């Protein structure tokens, strides 16, 4: 069975165990596909990539909420009334 590898760099689980930080560094700031028996098991991403992905997911969620609320009746309130 063939598998699509969604990164330019790949490493085995053995390489990751032997030198975790070197494996991450091999990606030069990009994700590294970790292979188990020549099949992708997971992707190792630098912290900056993970933080960026989480921020993008949060933005998508907030946009979906805003889109769902678009067109709703606006209710004006005063801070003193809260």
C-alpha cells in the first residue's frame, strides 16, 4: 500500500529515538515525517509551526462563529447595566 508523505524530510522512528533534536533540526524549520516500517506514523513539527497552526485553527473557528451570527439582531447595552 502506498502512502502520501506530506513533508520534504522523513526520518525513521529509530532515528528519532537516537537523536530527537537532530531529527527536528533536519527539517530546517519544516515538518519531518516520522516513518514506521516505511509508512508515515506521525509528523514532527517545530514548536513555532504548531503554535501557528493552532492560531490559524482558532481564527477559522472565530470566523465560523462570526459568520453564523451575521445578520442577527443587534442588541445595544450599556456597561453600567451589566
